[in-house]
C-alpha cells in the first residue's frame, strides 16, 4: 500500500477519489489512529470553512429598507446630481460668476443636509 498524501486525504473528504483508492484510504483510516486523527482535524477545518462561507453569504452587506426608502434615496441622489450639474454648467453659459457661487453654496448645503440625514437614520 502506498503512503497517503494530505492532498489525497482532502480529496477523499470531498469525495473526489477513484473508488479503489477511496477503499484503500478507508482501510487505512480504520487501522491507523494517527491518520484517523489527521482526517478528523481536516474534516473539522473543512466544516469550519463551510460554515464561515455560508454565514458570509447570508449576511446582507447593504440594507436599503422598504421600497419607499429606496425611492427617497434615489430621488435625493438625483436631486443632488442635478444640482451639481447645474452648478457646473451655469457659469459656462455666461458671466454669471455670482450666480455660480450662490448655486455652489446651495448645492453644498443640500448635500450636507442629505449626508447628515442619512447618517442619523438607523440601518
């Protein structure tokens, strides 16, 4: 019987070995306590990794809340982007420097109010 490599033990755990080699490993596991301990350690590590992967997949990364909140968020975002575009385009259409500065201040105030309001809301 040839020696059992750790990669083969892992493949046995995953059910990826040929049936003849799997039977050889089963026989060795039944007779060799050190190999059985190595296999049990590998099995426990595999179970821990699988559990961690399942929990990582099940935790939502972004919580948007009800549909109404999503619409509010979208409307506020659209308003903010529209305001920023207006601020950037108005001074280019003429000598409206004073109006451009005023629009900058208004949009900055709206953006600040939006950020503060978003930060106060529970997730």
